[in-house]
């Protein structure tokens, strides 16, 4: 276990793969050398002079809340009332009145779905909401992520939840489809596809199709236990030495969601920005297959020096 | 230490994080859905009326289509009818009155056949001056009635059409007087109601022309459709957001008694209109609020909530109750204590609303509870010891977002003492523990993840309570167990600085380097 070396506060500069850089003020900076000489780097970045201490936190304080009649808070309750702001005095025969009432009660209750081409008629706002979520948003039933089209949803499901997909990837097939419809190209890795999107289709380098959520240690362990043996291999590795766990190489860093996380100190030096957790969790924003893939790569490459 | 000159440097990459984009997308999606829903509802109401042919088979037929077929016919009829009215008004000979009434009736019929009367055509043919003339003092009742009816329907349409009634207003107001026959007065009230419903400018005109006192007096009788129409018109007139109309209403002698009387006894349709008057009074007039409270309005509101199942009535009644609680928790809570054991206690009716299938009732009932929960410890205990708690916990996990936010307010308020001054508010550990054990933590952490800043803030504040207040230092483990750390770490690069700071300070304080060191 390497020791933490504290550096004095200062400006740090981080560079991303495309050459952009950002400067941050690190008020604490700890750098750690591990057995394999890869630096871990933990810094606490303060964006204001004010300390984020006890005095700063806005504690829960019960205060009564009052709203004026035209406040948006009351909008949903006002909808029906607004319709009655003006009323026409209709002159109808007895029959017409009955007919109208029946009509109002049955048919008008049903609202046509406003989406073009959708023939659905719904009974109430809540029904509409359910219908909308079921039919017009493509959401993943496994992890609840939402996509704007069913094509993207099915790509997501294959890449994130399908072990056959992973098996084919492992055997070297080109499985990662380009996200742009009509392009048709496929790639062997998430990263390669990502690069293609940037190079060919001008996607921003910070775009991430799959943003992995950070799981607690318990959840991660649980999920891992549910998978096949090659992942168990990963788990064993994890359990064995927390140092090795902290070996994060640059490719893994690329997979991170936040802009900051995609930055590395240089092209060859890895960095792990985390927030004070001892067991380096900073890099779970990577699809499992990428993580695994890069792990095999890194075992052959010598550790970078800095 | 860097100074602010470099602030922009620091901010940009944070802002461009993908998390921000995703958050924005979610927000946009939420806004789109809400807007579509609103439009749907308005369209549905418009679709419900039937044309002259009585063709009702297909509700999918847009109104525009139905209008296209009939509209030219109606328009032509309207123009012709106005011409006839013109000549009838000019005619001075024998049977002039009958001619006028006949012409008026014809115009009225044309203007009452469908939900979209041919108003524009009638206006361009010059209907208004003629109708104003027919409203002159001393005219027979039938004439007044038909004329007011025409004006009512003209005013029910587009804003410019409603504004066209300006010349007629003084006369319409005059015919609200007690010497007018009931149907005439009612029809004039209806027309005035439509004008008031148009917007604040027209409301101000009506007020300055003295519409309010006679209209208010029309709700003194015990019953009748006149009372209902007048109450509706009155509610349109005082709805604000300026408070001067409400203030003027309070000054009408006997009005508050009449309101209380109707709230207690009258039929549900009339009570609905009265309830909306109370909504506006309680929101806009402190004098009205205190006088109504003294008059025992809370008990009447609670009774209505307990006995009625009409959503149209329940919404304004519940909201009135909420307004009273929001203004003066102490008054309400005095009643709470008194009525604790009766079925119709305030907690009981609020529970009924929480159990309802209607979103608005659930949301606003939770809001009322959240305000009650800002009271003293006894009051918090009172909520905490009732049937409401399992309802709230369930709603926190299952209901739509806006309800969950209100429920969050209730639960959090129950766990914290109402603080005096600047000191950190103390935690009521007993409540916190039971609420957390009741399974509220996932719901709060879910709020932390929402794109709504206020909700995320609430979630973080509650997490702070858990971290600080749970006994035996269980807080951090519980939060971690529900992926709370993950939720908080998403704020690392969030665009909102306050949330960033809050989340970061919690993670640092409770999940710092030493966390998990014993594992």
C-alpha cells in the first residue's frame, strides 16, 4: 500500500484525449504511489472560498409554505376550473340535453393520444401517462434507462444486458453498431465505436451512450455473484488485493461520464479522481466488457511512469 | 488560492458534463409531457359539445370539421338575424315590443345552438349596439332576458369577443339590482361572469363600475339557480391575483355569514362555487381569513371533505383548508386538538384525500399536512400517531413526482423541531427512526436523483438528517445501502452549485477517508 503524499494547494491542469484541457484549483491534493507505480490521485476541489463545513449546510427546517391562487403549484387542480372560466348558455331540447350528457359522460372522457399516428384513446390523464410511458418512450425494462427510439433501446439492451452479445464480443466479432441510423458500420469495441462517432459523425467527445451507474460495494458484489464465471474471476481479483483494484489505466478513464473524469493528466498517465473512498471506486462508469477488455490489455503493457 | 478571475475556466468543463445534458433531456421530456397532457384536456372538453345535427357518432371528428359544415350556414343566419333586429329596434309602431322580442329570440337561438356560436359574424353585423339598446331601463323582462342571453354567449368566446361587451356592462350591472326579476338578474350575472373570466383588465373595469356589491347580494337567498350563477360569477370577479376585489367583498354586510351558511347546507353544485370564493378569500384577504376562522369555517370544510365524493367540490374545499392552515397553523391546530377523537377530524379527512385516486387531492392533502407538521411537537406527534403514516410512506415510493415531493415535506417536517433563530434545528429521533424503518430512504434518494432542484435539495437535506440523527451511527450504512452515495456523487459535477456543495460536504463528512476502515 503506497503512502499518501500531500501536495500543497495549487492549480492543476488536466488534459483530455482531444487535447482540450481544464484547470482546477485543488485545495487538497494527495498523491499516492502504489506498488505498480501508478499514481492514484485524490484531490478535493473547492469551487468557492467558503468552506463546505457544518456552517454551510442548509439543514432541514420546517417552515410553512403558502401559495398564491395563481401559483403553478395549484395549476393541476385549476385545469378544470379554467375551462369553466367562461360558459356558454346553451338552448337545447330535453332530448338534446340527455344525449349531450350521455355523450359527455362516455365519449368525451376518452382523450386521443396526441402523438402523430397513434390511434389510442385514453380514459384519463393517468391512463395517458401510462400509455405514453409504455408506448412512446423506449425504456429498458432491466435498468429503466430511457431512449428516444426503439432502435437505440434495442442496441442498449444487447450491449448492456445480453450475455450472448458479450460472448460474441469476446470472440472478436464486430458487435457494436454505429448509433447513427443508416451508417451500418460495426465495431469490435465500445471504444472503437465511440471513436467512430466522434471522427465520422461529429459527436462530442463527451457523449456517452452507456453511462454506467456507480454501485455501492454491496450492490456490485451482488451483481457480480449473479454472473458467469469469467466475472467471478474479476471478483476474485478484486477481493485479492485492493491495490490491484486501484490500477486504473487510461482506457478505463475514457469511459467516464463526467467531463472531469474523462480527463487524464497526460495520455500515458492514468488518474483516478475519487472522493475520499478508500477503495478506488472512481471508474465504474465503464461497461463491463470494456473494463474486462482493457484489463487484458493492460496486463501486457508496462505501467506508465510519471 | 485561485481567485475569481479564473472562475469561468473552472466552470465550463463542469457545465459541459454529460450528466448535465442528460438532466436537461429529462427535464425537457417532463415539460413536453405536461404540456401535451394539458392540451389534451382542453381539447377533450371542447370536443364534448354537439352540433345542430346531433351527430355524435365519432368523437374523433375534430370540432373544426363539424364547424366547417355548419358554420357558414350559422353565420349567414346570424347576420340575417341581426339585420332583422335592427329593423325591429327602429320600428316604432304597434307591436314593436313583440317584434323586438321575436328578433332577439331568433338571434339568441342562433347563438345558443353550438359550443362555438357565430359570434364574429354577429359582431361584424353590429349586434352589440342593438343589444345594448334592448337593455334600456323599463324594457319588458322578456326583452331584457333575451338580450342578456345573447350577450352571455357573445362573451363566452375569444378575448376580443368578450371585450366587445364593454358598452353593455353598465346596463348589465344595473339589472343585477333587487328590483329585477330573478331570471333577468341571473342572466346578467352570467354575462358578467363571462366577462370577469376573461382577464384582470376586464375584472378591474367591472369593479370600477360597481359590479361587486349587487352581485354579492345575489347570494343571500337560501337557494335557487340564481345563487349558484351569482356565486360562480363572483368567484371569477375576485380571483385576483390582485387582492382588492376580495377586500371589497369582505366589506359587504352579511356576506361572510351567507358564505358560511351555504357551505354548511347547500347542494354540492352551489357549494362548489362558494368554495372557490373561499379559496380566493383565504388566499387574498387576511381580514376574511380571520373572520371566517372565527365563524367556524374549518369545521364546515372538514365536514364537506368527509361527506362529499364530488371531485369538483373537494378540490376547492381542500384548497381552502390548505390556505387557512398555511396562514394560521395555530388556529387550525387548536381545532385539531379539540376534535382529535372524532371521525371527522382533520387528519381523518386528509387521510381520505390521500387515499383518493385523484392526483390533485393527494398532492394538496400532503401539502396541508406538511404545514400542520410545522407546528409544535404535540402536533407532529399527533400526525405521527395516526393512520396517515403508512399512507405517506406508500405514496413516497409509488406516486407521481409532484405528490412525492409534498410527502417528502411532511415526513421531513415531522422529524425536525421547528427551530427558533439560527440554531441548527433539532432532530426528533423517535420520528426519524420510525420513518426510516418504515422504508422512506429509497424514496428520498430517488428525489435526490430527480432533475427538479427543489426535490434534490429536499432529498439531500433528509439524507443529512439520517446521517446525523440515526442512533448508533447507523446513518451512513443505511444511506450507503440504498445507493445514497452514488446518488450524491452524481452531484460532483452538477450544474447547480448549492447542490454540489451540499452533496460534497455530506460525502466528505460522513464517507471520508476513514469510512469503511473497519471492514
